[in-house]
C-alpha cells in the first residue's frame, strides 16, 4: 500500500467508490449509542494502519476514530488470539510505521500487532471488572469467530452474507415482537442464485445419495456445524440489528439443541424442513 505497487492498492486508492460501500447511517448511529451507553468499542483488523485508514475514512467518515476507544491494526489474526505477549507484543505507531514493542498495554489508543491476553488485561483496567464480557463481530470463521471463541472464550457474532440469499421465514415469536424491537432486514436483497452455487448447492445443507434404492439423506454441512458450535449468534449484516434496543435479548445457538436457534432475524430456509431428522456431516 505504501509503495503503491500491484493492481489492487492503486486501484482502490484511486476509485474507492467502485469497491467500497459506505456504512449505513443506522449502523453509525448504533455505534454511537453503544459508546454513549458506556461500552468500550474496539476495531481489530489484520490490515495495516494506512490501508485501514483509507477504508475507514471512506466507509465511516474522516471522524472514524471517534467511534472506537481502541484500534488495532496489523493484528495478524488468527494469531492475535492464540499467541502470547512474548510471541506477539503490541507496538506503537508513528506515521504508520511500527515502533518499539510494549511490555504492557496501559491505555486506549491505536496500536499494531499485539495479542488478546494483554488486550483483555487493558479491558479489565478500563472497566474495573475482573471478568469483562466481550462480544466480537467478525465475518471469517477462520480468522475471527473460531479463534475468538476457542482461545479467548469471547461471545461471537458471525456476520454471514449467505443468510441474505438463503433466508427462511421469520419465527413466530419474532412476528409477535413490537415494531420498535425489530431490526432492519431491508436493503438490496440479492437473488437466491447469487448465493446458492449450482455446483455446490446450499451453504448450510447437503444431500447424500442413498445406497441402492435407499432415499438420499439431508445433512448439515461442515460449515453449518461450525456456525452453531463457535458462534453465539449469526446475522446477515450489522444493519439487521442496528435498530434494535441495546438490551435486546438474542437467542443463542447454545440455548437448546436446535441448529437454527442463533440465526437472526430468521434461520436459513434450507434448515427449516424436517430439522429434527437432519444429520451432521
């Protein structure tokens, strides 16, 4: 990015509107509400600080730093969650250049690299709590959701675009909620064929051919099993929950044996038929 080399970085620098979508006003308002309610907001990205700044200024605005208490760039996820402070210390930044390694993290600010252990120690100091609760939003099972749950035991919200194209009906209990307690599920809805591959089929379900004349068997895909195992909930986008009250109670995947409990606002259509008889692949 700094050297302006290759095809990607120069193109994004010169034509950001062509590749980046601006953050909806509802999400920006939601972030401000969280901060005003006393929540500590963090941004953790594996992108370097200069590239992160380009994206955030275009997506959130030139004042993007005001939305967050702590910004961590070049986090090198998933190692951010699995490495120790000695293996991957935090570093300060000066003109987007990494400086000396820090022995500890003492105050909020913008840092590079680092590890979840020292970050959590800082959150203890900032909140005054021995066991502060962290809710981590991410769109990668490999880099975000699995390591944050497995190594740090954080609550995880999986942002899963496939829910846009494989949407089922809204559960009955959600239908009974008052309008002010419903999140947005609007916008440009992409057509199902965009998300359902003709070669691979549904992201959530697969069909195993039966032996001889036996009927085929419906099974949950490996990806689907990972979602319910390592995610607290799964949503199609931040916009889907931005208008909900901050004290809204979501149903967790772990709340019961249902494989659809944690999907908000509704489970994928592929998971609804004969749910109790579905196997896990």
